C-alpha cells in the first residue's frame, strides 16, 4: 500500500481512517476548511490554499510538495474538492477521477445529456434561467416537474412543481437551476464500488421522506427488494457508471423504479451521506470509508464486499419546528436506553438559530437503531426520536 498520501480537501473522518492505516499524510485544502478538522496532528504537513486561488495554484503547490517528498497516491474524499483533486492528480500523474467525470457527476444537465446519449436514461431535463424557461419546458413535458440546482454537490432546495400554481415568482439570482421530468415511482439508494472498470453493487437503501414536503427524514438499510428488482439494478447500474466514465471508487446513485423502468436521479462519487456509512457498518459489517481509503492506497477491495446482511439499520432525523434561538436539547439518555438504539447524535448546539423549516440543513438530531427487519429498525428509530426535545426561544 502507498506510503505518502496527498489529501485534497478537508474530510476529517476519512482522513482519520488513512492515518490509522499508517499512511504519511499531506493535506492540501482551502484556508476556510481548516476549522472543520478535529485533529491537525495526524498530518505531516498542511498546505492551506486561499479560497479564491485558481486551479493552477493548487497544481503548483502540489508539485512543490511532490518535489520535496514524492507522493504515492492522492485521496479526494471531500466531494466539493473533487474537481480540484482531478486537476492536481493530472498534474502529478496519479490515479483519480478525470476532470470530465467529476463534472458530469456534479452538473445535472451534463449528466442527463450523457445518459441520454448512451441510451441509458432518457429523462428530459434542461437548464433554466427564469420562470419563462420553466413554463416552456412544462408546455412540452407537462406537470409535475422537478426544479433543482444544477450543481449536485452544492446547497439548495429541490422543488416538485405539480402545477403552474407552484411556479416561483422568480428564480434566485446567481444560482443556476435546472428543470426535469418528475420520476414517479419508488426511490432507492444504490451503494456501489468500482475497480478497474468493474462495478459491484454493495446494497440498496430505502430513503424515508416527509409525505408533504418530500424532505428526507431518514434511511433504512438494506431495503428488502425482490430478486427481480435487485437483478435489474445490478444490470442497470454498471451502464450508468460506464456512461459517466466511472472506473474506480465508491458511488452513491439515487434510482427510481418507475412503470417505464429504472431511472437515475443523481450519482455521487462517494458513499451515501445521511449516516449511510454508519448504517452499512451496523447492518453489513462493512466500513465503506475504510474500503475507500484502502482502495485509494492501492489495495483491491471488490472481493471484500461480499458481506451478508446481519440485521437492518435505520436512521431518523429530527428537526426543531419552531424558529428562534435553541436554548437546550434533552431526551438523549432516554432515547439511547430503548431497545435497538445504537446512537443518538445532536446536530445543533445550544445557542444556534433554528429556522423552523423542515430542510436537510435545519436538522437538530438523529437516532440510529437496528432490528431484525427493516420495519423493526425504522420503528425503533421513530420511537427513540420521539423522546428528543428542543427548547427554542422564539422572537416576539
């Protein structure tokens, strides 16, 4: 396995895995990201790049590091830094996702165009500048439609427009948006690993959503699916990844099983977020982050993915529904004492502001639970989440 690992972008958990494997670590990251790291002592050197630095400066600094201490491998575990990492890797001649692959995965219209050209997924989509563009798209494809940011890695709400009455008065200036056909069906998350162009499905997850807003409120892993659907996903997913140009590394692909067949929502060049890595460790005995680090360092990992589900695991997110100042949180000990509860995490500190809206950014806590079945794991997570309380001081 490789000795000197150049890490592009700050991603504390996966960097800790690399450190535990005994790698010598150099970190190349934005100045503003340094504050997100818990332990700077694990790095042999840290190169902090101005937030506004051009890509050429990142490449030049990486060359300087490599000239003094040859780099054996490059890790890009922070999704927002993968574009920079692709440029640095090309400069140093190291394995990494090529720039065009990173861009296809991150840019919705490019992803849609590539999948359409490859005959994999014909879902209609278009970048839009204003509501007139959305109206023109709706005149061709009808409602419902999905309006969302172009950039899959950035913040921003996804809206389902069920009629012309749901159209916003205006699109937010400076935020590129896209519109696409609404995919009506059951959504799954597909966790996979690729190696040398071979793709292996690790598991399917079931996202849980608020029935009104559609905002994610949890996940369950592994989701029970029949052999026919799993076989369809195992045949479909490699076509998606091949079309996007993915040859190595983990991916998280959101797939919808529609009446017309399987369709793609988005592919990310990383394991799933929302605590899915923790769920995989509990349910499958697989540490997806550790496998990713090992693969980056040169160790084959596909043969180690043949784990049988041991149990089910679920996560439930809890959001304070009042706007104001979060004064205190309680109930964690009571929740943690319930059967099957593995962890309770507070996601907001007292003194922070709570918007009161149900969004991924406003979550206040999460509960992780296990069970013999997915239903039992979900029920246990819901029961524990109901024990959590937030005291919010509202203005006025």
